[in-house]
C-alpha cells in the first residue's frame, strides 16, 4: 500500500510483463496443418516451375527445328497454364477473387493434373534429347502426384479445414496486435499519471 507521495510501480510492471508473456505464448505455436500446407504449396510451386522450364526448352527445340510447330504452340500453352498454377499456389486474393474454383482443392488439383499431362504429351521417341525427356518425366510425375493429393484432400474436405484454421490464425494474430496496442497505450497513460 502506498502512502501519500509514494509511488507503487511494482504491481504495474509485473502485470504488463505477465500480459506480454501471454501474448508471446499465444502466437508462438504454429498450426501443424497450416505449416504442412505451406510446405506442400512450396513443393507444388517448385514442380510447376520445373514444368515451365521443361516446356520452354521443348518449345524452343520445336521452333528451332521447324519440323513440329504444333508441339511448340502446345508447349507455349502449357507454359501459360503452368504459370497460372504457380500463381494459384501463392493464394493471392486477386487470383482467388476472379477464379474462385481455384480456392477449392479439387479444382486446383485438376488444373495441376492437366498441366502434368500437357507436359508429358508428345514425348521424344527419337532419343535425341534424353536429358530433356528425363526432366520432363520428373516434372510431370511430381506435379501429377501433387494434383492427385489436392484432389483427394479436396474430396476429404481438408481445404475447408485449412481455410477455417487460417481464419482462426488471422483472428488470433489480430487480437494479439490489438492487445499489444492496448498495453502500449496503457503504459503511456500510466506514465502520464506518474508524471502528474
């Protein structure tokens, strides 16, 4: 208990440090499902970029030889759609807003399977470009696997669960920021009271 003219700062400091500890503890643990989804999005983006590289190299060879213009045009379409897969994996609001089917994992998986099949189409039977064909197989099957995982997960409603947990995480982060702002404001007001 403080007498007249004495200040009692000890309880105030302990309460603010306690609330800061609560804030840090609340935001320290990341959701394992969301972490797994981020890793899977990275793998899918990598596979799509690999498909882009393979299709660009195949298109350059097709146009350079001049013998198979259709294959070159087909590869250009595959590059365009694979770029779209990479953009869909970033989950930008702009992309999801205009193509809402990509918000659902089944639609996203079908698009990835389509790009994988386009990458695998028109293989080189002559055996002239063995390294490119091996790279084509690797890119195709990785993206095909990612697409199948997306379709199966979409059917099992994992995407809905992920969106729900993302909303919860955003709400928790916003609450922690608001609490920090209130604590900062409270400390400022306490300092004003102490100086008066």
